[in-house]
C-alpha cells in the first residue's frame, strides 16, 4: 500500500495534504506518483457502489463527505516518476504540468497541523508569498543530532527570533551535526518559482546519490532571495513509526468524543508503565 494512504485517525495522509492545499486556494493539484500508487487517483474519485449503499441507508452525512472529496473535474493531474532518483527529480517530473507560474510542493508524509486559531500552514506560507514574491521553505528548529535527516538552512546574519521569516544565504542537504550551518530544518512545504526546473534539469546528484531539491534551491538563490518560514503548528513525521503514532494521538485528542475515551485509557497505560508492572522492553 502506498504510504500516502496510511490513515491518521480517519483519513489518509494524502488527503490531509490535498485539503491543506485546497484551503490555501490552490486549485490544480499535481501528483507525482510511481508504480503501485494507482490507489491515490481512485481515492479522489466517485465510488458509485458506495454512494448507492449510503443512499439506501439514508446516511446523508457520510454521502456528502465522500462527494466533497472529489475535486472539480480536470483539477487533479497525475504524472509518474519512473525512476527513484530523489525528491528533486520527482519535482522536475511535474515541470510540464506546472507551467510558468509559482507553485507549492507538499510532501504528504510530513503532516503539518496548524496551531490553535492559525490557518493551515500552506495558507500561512501563501500569505507571506503574496508580500515577498520569493521562494520559501517551511522551517523548524531541530536537535543538533538530527541535522542529518533534513535540508538545513544557513541564515544570512543574525536570526530575529520574533520574526517568522529567515533570509537564507545557503542550504545544505542532510549535513552531519558537526557541519550543519544551523539547526533550522526544512520540512515538506515549499513555495517555488519555475526557474527551479532548469536547475533540476541539470540532474546533479547530491546527498545519498540523489537529485536533491535542496541543492537546486541553493542554486536558485543566485537569482532570487529565498526565505525560511517559521510556521505556526506542529509537524509530524509520518514516515517514522513513532511520528505516525504521535500524529494519530494528537489529532484524535483534538476530537471531543475520542478524547473522552482516550484520556482514561492513556492514564491507565501510564500508570501501568510507571508502577513497573508492564512488560519490559521487547
Ligand atoms: C526531504 C528533503 C529534506 C527535507 C525533508 C523534510 O528529505 O530532501 O531536505 O528536510 O524531506 O521531511 P527526506 O525526508 O525525503 O529524506
């Protein structure tokens, strides 16, 4: 099963990303997929059998929900990355569909849940982009030992902790902790301009022998200022088993009905682990 179809609480990761994009006013959504990911296209299509069954049982609510999931015809576009050459290559595969305007990139395994009363993260970024018209990456501060899991931003000058924007003077993909220029890590939300496609088209390989989006963005900085954006919200790394569980827990606890049943259970579990009667590791 494609990892994008893993369900967090009650919907697949890919749906969170698509809803986030649509809430930011993004109307055309391009999927760069690969072999075995046909399920993604089906998920956003009508399912007549299910609709008939729901109608027959007078389940109007769920019926509306599944119909709302399907975007306007022609607004979902699919292309394939036929070789696993890296994120930069995946983005390049969409070049003809993107055309010559700015575009956003959302990596569905990074589930980004907005802070209380904050708009969805892509909306936060689009609002900034309206003012700046410069490429932008979402960033968060990570532990020094974790820099080798992320693209890391090299800030130009002192960073002002009060400002959400950090002007970059460089970007490095997955630097070792002792070589990282900062602890500001890129997470899977970007707004880019189409000049990136020529740079990606040079097919230069970087960290891990892959064509890295981070490296092309570092080159793009010769033409455009590039900003890191400290978003309001929490990012869950759903490509990681623990991050995935955290996302399920955090999002379930946001819903009152689930919270009322989950909290007593969690307290019970905590007590069990704290008094040492639970099973030891492994
Ligand atoms: C990709 C990017 C990396 C970024 C990360 C965010 O890495 O290459 O720059 O920090 O996504 O999740 P991946 O997680 O695919 O190795």
